[in-house]
C-alpha cells in the first residue's frame, strides 16, 4: 500500500533542512521515503511545518516535537554505537534506527492537530479521546509512504502499545531512547519524572489536554 501523491522537491526540501540527521541514511530510497512520509502527514493536518507540531506540553512546552524526534534519533544512535563498541556481536541496522527515530512520532501530526483535538474533546463519547493515537496513525502513514515494515513497526511499538507485542532490536532501542528523552528533560528542568508531570497536568475529567498549536487559542 503506497500513496499516489508524489511530493515535489519544494515540499521535501524543508523536511531535509529541519531534520539534518536524515542525510545520514545511506539508502537513498529510504531517505526520500522518510521525507515523503512527513509531507503526507503534514498535508493531512492543519500544521504547515514540522516546527509547528508541539512536543509534550505537560512535561516542558519549550521543547518542540522536532527537537524530540531529532534527540531520540541521536540518543538511539549513540546507544547503538556504545553497545557495539563493547559487544560487537550485536549488530544494529543504522539506517533503520535513523529512519525509525525520525518518524516514530509522525502520527502526532494527526493526534495533536488542534482542529481534530477540539472535536474529540467536545464529544469523546462518539469519537473516543483521542480518536486514534499517534502510533496507530504513524503506521498508516509509514505504509502509505512505502517505508519498510521494520520502520512501520517502530511507529507502532515505540509507546505503550508496543508492550503488547515483541519489539524488534531497533524498535526496543527507539522505545528506550524515546522514554529516556522526556524523562531526562523532566528531571533536568523540573526535578520530577515525565510520568509525575503528566499526572499532575490531568484535569478533573481525566481527559488530557492535547498540545495546542503554537499561536492559537484552540
């Protein structure tokens, strides 16, 4: 299953610029599909760029989603390098680590879309809240863009949904790097864990306030 729409170079260039780590992917086809996946995700949202997608406001609103994705990718690469230095028999696929790290949260362009979030929050009994979490939508985008199953798997399993199945080696790496990133930010900036901060931010109705688009009141 791949998409019929072919992004233009003008649409792809801002993705390459925003995520310079993408250039470290050796496979040119995989590199382009990562960028194409982000163009598809943005086109199906009200966000105009990667920079507009918010991070985890409950934890630290100053840290963007783009910073998080790049940080997770870099952390995962460093962990893989460290493991291979002391245990060379453990081999990681570097291209899959980078691709998976850069798209693991691609579904947040859908989940954090302020227009969708407003509708879900108004009638959660009809749509659920959120209607679709980012790991599920991330798999949809990854497969539409023609990314390999190993990358779609990382989208699916980097968060708690992955606890239900067996993660791949690279999937486990991204999962831990993802968790590590937000917990280190929370501890360094607030002195608490990411879980503590998220729990404290929950309103009385138990519905988490999904991050708002910067510069809007939605």
